[in-house]
C-alpha cells in the first residue's frame, strides 16, 4: 500500500481521480473521469483472506438497498467473517446512495488464478472493485489502448505498452465506468484480472448497478 499521500507519477493517469478520501468516488460522475479510486488500506486481515480462500468463498447475490445489512448477513453468515460483512455493508451503502439504486449486485470471490485474464470492458454502467488480499485489478488509460486490442481471439500481449498498465493495491476501492454508462458508449474502462503467481491468493469483491 502507498504510504505517502503524494501519489507517484504512475497514479497520475488520464481519466483517473484518486485520493485517500471516500468522497473521491463521486468524481466518477464527471465526464473526464473514467476511474475513481479511494486510496485506503485493506480493512481485512491476511488471516481472514487466507480463510476465505481455503473455503473457496464464492458469493453472488442481489442486495436490497432497504436491507443491505440483512442481505449481506444472509449471504455471508458466521462470526469468522464479521469484519468482511461490515465493510461490504459500507461499500454497498456507498454504491446505492451514490447512484440512487434500489439494489446492488454483489460478488465475492476467492481466487488462485486470474478470473478475467484478458483486457476487456464491462457491459454495465459502473462497477465497484476492491481486492482485500493479493494483487488488485489492472487497467489501461484510454490513450494507451491500441486499436484492435479487444478483438476476440487477438493475442493481446505485446500490443500495449507494459509501462502504461495501472494496478490497484489491496484495500483500494475503485469505480470503473462500463460501456453502458450514460454518454459513454464504447468508452468503458479497459481492464483485466492481474497475473497471479502459483499459490498466490486473492479475495475480490465487485458491486454492480
């Protein structure tokens, strides 16, 4: 995790708004912003990440905005994951309030290999991502996306500049605009799951509207 709050040049990417204040997530409403990142440390300890991975945690649920805490408790019961439930409730509430939705789609996945290893664009309005443990999602600023990168079947390696790839850190909360964001057709954030070393564990949460 970044210790200094003066962000290095690698985080001054086009279309990115990033601060250590949760209010930064509202910046995604602005047209130039494609990625908004709340820079924070992971609130989930490594032991709980390991436990989730050992149990191969896989949750996919629709959370009713009127009962977020109850919905999450039913999807993830037990004392072992109380801190995770607490943070999921916080993120889901932020998502529902920011976008004024009646519900939020939740997915919690323990991974030991990339879930979506190819660069792609989500066919949704917006997605919130947080990796509690392990490497975070990678994305390419729009000016760094070469023509033809997303053509199905195309070998993507070598088609983009390696130093243009941005990567989230454990605990950071990001909003990625998707392809169906208003006034954003064809301009969703190009991203992928990060490469994972053998035996490396990753606990990923996504929240969709």
